[in-house]
C-alpha cells in the first residue's frame, strides 16, 4: 500500500514538474484584450495570485491563479476569453456523501489535506479547431 502511494506521489510530482516547465509566467498586459476582460470578471472578489500561459494540444491557453476565501481557484481561458477549465480547492463537506465516505475510508484516521474539483469544457476535450459554441457542455471531475 505504501509503495502504491509513493509511486502515485512520484508520478504526480513528475507531471507537475513537466507541466511547470512548459508554463510561462506573464503579466496582465501580456494577455489578449478578451482574456484581460475575462480575468477581470472572474477575479472579482478574489486575489489574483498570478498569470501564466502555455500551449496545450496546439492551442495557446492562459491561466489565472486566484485565491477566493482562502482557497485556490485556477481558471484557464482560450485566446477569446472563453473558460476552458476551472480547478477549485473545496472542503470535504462539499462533495457527495458517498464520495466523502470513500475518501475518508481510504485515508483511515488520516486527515484529507486538500480536495480539488475540476470542471472542463467538454468541447475542449474533443475540439476540432474552432472556438466552442455558445452551447458549451461542461464536464465535472471531483
């Protein structure tokens, strides 16, 4: 069991390191105007912690790292300012009871330090090149 956890943590750290290598920190003035406007709208009531850009599947995306009520929230935008994905830190009591029970069972008496909810545009998962339509479908992964 400990080996599986160690392997999982190592794999996660490698993914983070590789992703970080492609990510470039930028300033608000470096964003396209539509993304600047979207960041301003999404950061209302939040602290803007940083901005970055990277190319994912040949598409340039921009990420705003926010802090809302002491919790992290990362919003990724395409060049038009449309939201591609959201990653939010959540409290364990915000997830469905069945999932919460499974997590608590897995950790035993241990404490669950962080939980994140991921929401992505399903259109961005199978995008064929254009901007998502106004009827964007959303997929959540908790």
